[in-house]
C-alpha cells in the first residue's frame, strides 16, 4: 500500500480535509447528540472533549483509513471515514444536527467516492467497489446511499457503542462500473 498524504477534497459547497485540533470544540458539541451516536458503530454517548482528543490523536495511525472533516466554510460540521482502503473500502459518515436537510452529506459522500474511485490508493489500482452498513432505522443515511447509486445487498447487524448492543442493519455496495456510469464528467475536484 502506498503512503498517501491526506488529500484536501472540494465540492461546490464543502471541503473534506484532515481533522485538526481546532475542530475539537465543534466536534465535541456536535457529536454529543444521542440521535447521532445511536446510529453509528464507534461513537460513544455522551461524547466528551476527551473522546474528541482520543479520536484526533488516532488519525493517521492506520494507513488503510482516512478520516475527513466536513467543512462548510464556517468550520467542522461532520465527518466522513473511509476504512479498509487496502481491501474493499467501507464508507461511514455523520453530520451535526444543525446541518441536516441541506444535502450536505450526499455532497460530502459523493466527493469522497469520487476520490476513492479515482485515486491510486492501492499502488497500481484504485477501488473496484465501496461498501457501507447502515442501521435499518436510519432512513436518511439509507437515502444518501441510494441517491449515490449504492444497492442494498442484504441484512446484517451493526454494533452501536452508544447503545451497547448490536442493531439490525443493511449492507450496501457501489461497484466501479455503476459509479462511473452514473457520474461521467461530474466528479468533484481535489485541491
């Protein structure tokens, strides 16, 4: 696996960038929302400043994972992660409640997908597919995936750190051919 500098990705309204310590106050405030945490695998609730410091300290330690801060120009508003970049990447994401309903997550996840399908992260080849797991009750997140071209490939379960249990979930997959057919000439840029 090649070592890649953390990219800065841009879309029409957003930047996906490396999270930085200056994000900590907004991160702790936005992530401390039970409705967000219960829909995610690894986010605790309540979410403290110390949780944010731990997360920030771990960024970059696994070369097969990229964590992006979603920034609307005012600062941190959420996150996108890509894990398993040395295999079939898995995308995850969340957005602070004040930013829901504006299409930001579809835009941010679409920007991340353009990068993962276009980058030569794996040396001579780029990703052939991207997968996601979403809690069954998380209709908004499932809609984001469907809008981006992912298809539902079956039932699974997701552990929720905030809930302390596994919950019913759906698996989604987007293959390179479907992505390219849907997005010809429409990929956001890398700064």
